[in-house]
């Protein structure tokens, strides 16, 4: 006997809405196919009722039914359109899907209430150090020594480490409840692969249950709260398939902003309504990252009151890689990347990201090694612009390993001493390797998991990364709020920034040159305690031979001193104050500071 009554629902809001002993479910669905609400017992997941949506319970393509006489807390539901059964895309909670690689979820009626006690620190773009990570891969290896590996709680345990590194903001690969099971077809049949990255559709309003110990909503909220407590931000990646309606995308972003107080989003996918997203009144002071965007189409020719758009800068990555390995005719592009700091948007710079080689693999492999992906090596980019420093893969040669270490330091100095927002791929700071795999989307194993023992194995590079990040954060000449003007507009005797060749003030970006220098005048930026920043001179040399530079004279009563180098020992560079000459070793970068 039927134990409930139904009536036409309220069409104002898609998804589940509860009120006492009744629940309303409004769905946008094909008007030509019958639609059914399937109710399950939350206790044992047994299917209890199938409730049909009558034709007069529809406005346009939106169907709405109210079910009376039930306690929504005791029920789960799915939708059935024709023969296809699916989870409501607007659900806010889910029962199941709590094991990575098992999709047994059923939607819930609850709309969770979260309590984020510590609010967003709202870090300015120019002060950010962005850190890209995957929740599962970050702590899944036993070497992470966290209590709950591969989860939001596991990541929360690592916040002290991330903060100590100097990171201000985390960029999190998809952590909504995406479908990680992928059918891979071939001539001999098909098999299931696990998608570790998550750039697919899913239950967009639900924190991924497989990233939790018990309650994904509470654990994700706790992670955000702990990050904010430590004055750190969380920016989430969301991938939307082509054709996803602008209204739905905006509702998803608003939900995570309003309920979890996340600090920003990288919105990914094809044909994105970037103007509608960027101009949404709820998101006007939320960081919004895009791979490609027409800034003029968003703002016209004016600058926004709040700069809320960041652009992922692939050209920086590819040009810096080419320069790093010594390609010719790169100085003009590299110099522009170093100073690029647009007025209306931020630039997110990186040398490595989730697609492509890790930093260690970038200097260790010239060819991708994706054999274990099961696609005969056809997957992944062939355009890596990498160099193995003389031997493919792991090497025991001291000279090869010394060069690789120097090249990794060069790469990070190119990144962190450029004006845009630097993004570091997690694990690069301690030389994580994926064994030459440049497309590890399906490697839910040690290829993708970070090996935290590498910190001790590569302590020199890890310490170098910490000191380099600290140097950038301490000195605003490397991360100014506004673009450099390249002239002496305060009459202090030097431009805010200037380019040099081997001789001071003699810039040469000829196609055959692979070396140049940059000088920053500290008088244009205020450092700690309101004092002017220091003057810096950085000599970049990606040539396979050494060069001698003669920097401009240091300010009155000051002298140049080497403060940072990518080399060690004789590779560190030598500055002769009497000759005002800086000898820079092959493939190295040396920084002077006026003291």
C-alpha cells in the first residue's frame, strides 16, 4: 500500500529540497521520455518506491514533484529517464562511492550545513606561491606517514610541511565526486582504468567520498578551515564537459564558495562561459583561473575594481624549457616572460604541471616513457622540450647528476624570480620522479604517488627551494603589484628594471646569445619596515660555456655580493670586486645583491 502522497512541486530550485516530512525534487529532463523518482531506504539501500512525474508536473523541460509523508533523512534517491537510471546532478550529499574505484553511490536529500570558523586570508596575486597537488597521490604512499593516506585528512596533516616550504595557496586537482572508472577500448576488447586526475564529469556539488575517512563534507570543510587558520588558500579545479550550461557551472562555483568558503577555482573544459563566470556578482573577488580567456571580452578596455582572473601561462612553460636546454633565439621571449605582469589579470607561471614531465624527469628524459599506460606509447605529449643532460633516465655519472641538479635550480630560479604568480608542482621541491611518464592520469600507484623519502635523499635541492621561495617573498622587487616601467621615473639614478649583456647597459638579444642579465633597483619597492628593497643583479647563462659579466656599479657606499647561485663549488660563480667582474659558469644563474 502506498504510504505517501504527491503533488506538483515548486519549480524555483533544481535538485532536492526538504521541509519537515516532505521532499521536493525538481529535474531538468527530456520532455519526450518518462521520468521517475526512485526512492531507496537509507538503512539498507533497498528500493522502496517508484514515483512517476505526471505531464502536468512540468514547466518547459523542468519536472517537479513533492513527496509528502516521508522523512527525507531516511531516504536516498535516483532518477530514471526512460531506461537510464542516474544520480541527480544537483545532489549535495551521496551515500556510497567511498572507495576509490568503486561507484555504488546513491543520492541523498540532505543539504549539508558547514561551519568554517577561519575565513579566507584573501592573499593578493603578487604575494602568492601556488602549489599544485592531487589529494590521493600526495599522501597515498606509506612514506607520507599520515594517519589517513590519500584523503582530505591526510592532506590536512601535511599543512605544516606545505607552510614550511613557503606555499601560500594550494591548487587542488578535481576533488568533487568525479567518476574515476574509465573504459579503455582496444582491438582485443576493453578494460577498466582508474582515472587518478579526475578531469571528467561527476557529482559536482559533493566532496569526493573516496577522499574521506567517513564524512567527506565535514572532512573537506575541516581541511579548508585548517588552511585558513594557517593563512593559506585553497583553489579547486573543476572540469566541465562541452555543452554544460553556464547557469549550472555558476551554481556549482557559488555552492563551494558559499558553503565551504574556498578561495578560488580553476575552471576547465571546452566552450566555457568565461565572461558570465568572471562577471558573476558572487565571484567578483574570488580567484578564477582559466587556460585561455579573452580579457577584452570580459572587461573591455578598463581595469576591474578587483583583479579576479588568473591565466594559466603555458607559453612561459614551453619558452623557459627551451631556454633551459639552450635553444637559440630565446632571449627576447624569456625577458618578456620574466617581467610580464598584466594590469587586468594575473599570470600563473610554471615550468612543470600535471601534464608533462616532473621537474626531475624534465632533466632526465628526452623521450616520454608511458608504456605502462597501455596505449603503446601513443599517449602524452611529444613536445616536452626536455633534455636528459647526457644520459636517458637514471644515471650514476657524477657529471650528469651535477648538471641535472644545476638545471633544476636554474628552472626554479627562472620561475620564482619572474613577476607572475609561480606555481610549483607538488614533489618537484624534492625531485619527485614519475620514471619518465608524462601522462600518468591512469597510474594509481607508485608512479604517481609522492615518495616522501626523497626529501632526505635530495635535501640540498629541497633546502635550495625553501631558501629561494623565502627570498622571493622577502623582496617585492621580484613580485611587484604593478608592471615594471623600465625607466627611472623617480629619479633615483637607475630604472626600476634594466637588461644587460656582458657589459653593463649593453643589452644584446641576438639570436645566437644564450646569456643576459637583469638588474632590479630596490628604490621602487618597499620591503619590511617600510624601507626600500635591495638592489639585485641576476646573470642568466644557459650557454654551454661560461661568460664574464660586468654589472653596473652598486649604489653609493655599497658593493655587490653573490647571494644565490644555481651552481656548487667552482660552478657557483666568482665575483671580483676590483675588476667588477662576475664569472658565470656554463648553464647556471648567479644573483648579486648590493650590500
